[in-house]
């Protein structure tokens, strides 16, 4: 099940517990609890279910988010987008 536009598995996110919020992932909400997400805005603006379907995948924006020193995941979200696309989603 796709939970985010960028490949983050929101069901495994610790941030929502730390902030005490309910979040079912950015595909189910208008805006993430932490603020506007440029990756979500870009993906939805292109009418894509996740970044993996984009012709520019992985773009500079997604790479910056994925490899951010503080909040990145060393490319795991990029690999998750690839996996979702292989599943035909």
C-alpha cells in the first residue's frame, strides 16, 4: 500500500508519535502535520501516485530529501518508490 508520495513508509514513522498526531500518510491528507512538503506538492501537481512514476525520478528534490543529514534515510524512500512501481501501483 502506498503511504506517501516520496516513498517514506509512514506506518513506520516515529515522528508522528513524537508529535502526538494521527497521520495516515500524505496520500490520505491535505498537508503533512509538519508543514507543506514540496515533494508531495510536486508529485500531486503532476498527477502521480508516487515519485517513482515521474520521468525525472529520482529528481534533485527527492535526492535532497532522501540524503538530508538530519532527516534523510540514505535512499530508502527512493528504493521504496521503485518497489511500489514494480508492484504496479
